[in-house]
């Protein structure tokens, strides 16, 4: 479905959609006139892994909250074990983390780094405001 052949007079043109994946893909085109047949293998390379967090900082209140963190990526990725993740939702070319921060009386600051299997990474500063006395 990603590779199309368009015949024009005695020339065949091959058109390929953009490969958003990191792996190469192949298609085999068969050309036949009824008496002879020829096959051509079309190879399209994959893209370099990419991952991006569009926010620089995500701030939580001292009362505790659940927030979505949007991530743009074209590959699988992981998060550190210490982060409380309610869910990791992945779709084509985008994902999101649903992060939960508990109620606190002290201020918290940290950096969350997400990393692809190939070593690309993106990070964001997470902070939580200091809670009141009551």
C-alpha cells in the first residue's frame, strides 16, 4: 500500500509514501506482458529514531495531580523505574505518559528522561509546588 507503480508509455514510475518507521521496508513489483515476467525489489530505508517532548517543564500542585505528557516519537521508548506512570499510551508517531504525583508538603524538582531503544533521548523538568501547613 505504501508503494505505487504508475505506467506511462514504455516507462514505469515508482512512487513511495514517506517511511516514518525506523526499519527499512521492501516491496516486490512484478512486470509481465503475458509471455515474460520480471520482478524488481523496491527497498526504502527507515528514518533515524526520533523522540521529542514538546514541553520544557511540567508543574504539579502540592495537592497531587495526574497529568498527560505528550511525546512525539517514531520508535519504542522507555522511562526510568522511579517515575510513577499511570499509563503509557502509544500510537503511530505519538505517545503520551500519564504521570501521577502524590500530595506533598515539600517542594520537589527532578528531570524525567525518556530514551529510545537506539539511544536517542528527550527530557523534561518535573516540579511540584511546596504544600501549605494545613
